[in-house]
């Protein structure tokens, strides 16, 4: 008899935990307790990547060094001849 009660209690607790998890997952992020406000904000937009004309490395467009109509990853590569 105690085994039956044990298994019934265990099943009840598992079902309650699953329902609680599903209920908290269906809430919008700003209403979930314990989450920082910054996590609810949208992530920043991805930046365009460029390819260096000398070494072929991809780098963010904000770090671009343009020379002779080509894109370089650094001023050192801008001064070297393209391969």
C-alpha cells in the first residue's frame, strides 16, 4: 500500500512540475520573475562582415581600412601589395 502511495505522490509531483514549467514558458519574457530587464530587450543588429583583399580574413565593416577601392583588415595590409 505504501508503494502505491509513493508512486502516486511521485507522479503527482512530476505532473505539477511539468505544468509549472509550461506555464512559466508561455509568459512573455518581461513578465517572468527573476530575469533581468536587459534580457527582455532585443539583441543588437548584426554587423556586416568584409573580406580583406590581402589575407582573406573576414572582419566587421566598422574596422574597415579602404585603399585603392579595396577593403583591408588593417592599415598594415593596406600598404602591402595584394596577392
